[in-house]
């Protein structure tokens, strides 16, 4: 019951025969391919990689600047660093 990629294109019907214990004869099954998965994985991969690329500059550059602007300087000097 192996199908090639060309046989499993979107919108096509695939048929296969299988022996079923509930029947005395072989049973023919029809499978309708709604959408191929390769087309769905590419946008997901692009979104994940783009998110990771945007995360690093924000975390490494923007967060220290925002913390420096929002936390008063006296409080930062009064609290000793843990360690």
C-alpha cells in the first residue's frame, strides 16, 4: 500500500485493496487527499525561523535598554548581584 508523491497530490483519490477479517473478500478502500503536507510545512518553518531571528536582537539589545530606562538607577546600585 505504498503510494508515490505524484499519486498523493491534493484533490486526488487513491484506492487500495486490503484483506479485512470482517469480510470474506478483499475490501477496496478509497482515500481522498485533501491537501499535501509539504505545502503546509514550508510556511511554518519560515515563521519559526523568522521568529527566532527576531528574538535574538530583541532579547540581547532591546531588553537591557528597556530595563535601564525603567528601573531607577539608585535601585540597581542598592541591590547587590546574587552570587
